[in-house]
C-alpha cells in the first residue's frame, strides 16, 4: 500500500500553537473546549516538544517554546500574531465554558452581518479564540449590504 501524502486523520491545514506550559494548556483546552489529547512527545525539563489535540473534528498541534525556534508564545510577543477561529453548536455556551475554565472575554457574542453569532476569548496563554455559530444563510449581496451598513456605523 502506498504512503498517503496527507496522513489519515489530518487535514491540509492545521493550527500550531506555541504556549508557555503546554501541558497546563492542554488541560485548559480540555476543560474549555472539550479537547481530546491524541499524542504528546516530552522534551527535556518537563516541557512538551510536540502534542496534538482534537477539538470537534479539527486538530490543533502545540508545544512549549524551545531555543532556536522562530515560533514564539504570545507572552514573548506581547500579544498573539494570529488567532484560532472555531465554529460551535452554541457560541454563547462555548464562550461561557471557556470563561469558566479561565479565559478572558475579548468580545461578547452578538449577531453579525455575515450570518454568524460571533464572539471571542483570550486563553490564559495569550491566544485569541474567535468562536461562532452560523445562524443565517445569506447571499453575497446580503452580506455586502450588511457590511456596508456595519462600516457606515463605524465612521464618525
């Protein structure tokens, strides 16, 4: 049998997070988002060299920072250079569960012009998690009109 270029159980794109205290972060992601740990490779000093967790049908890879890597945790950057976007069956409940687990509210959930109910939290390790529930199917024209109205409300 030929080796698959993209291994079974993986997707073309996967989020990779660098976090201080990856072991603790995995426990947080379990409590906040129902993550399941797939695997963990230990590194010296009680650190994690690489780990994989599943959240819903998606995979997130993560590790502690290590010398020589160009990947830096948000604590070292003074903020996050990217974020994770997550669809949920119930955005409000997911945000509340993340807050109860120790996340900080970044934006309360509200109905957005593109058809999602959307909000965001910052996890205790500095990563931004944007969370949404799709609530309305809209045409590109309806979304464009909603965007135009939303942008008009921002000026002034």
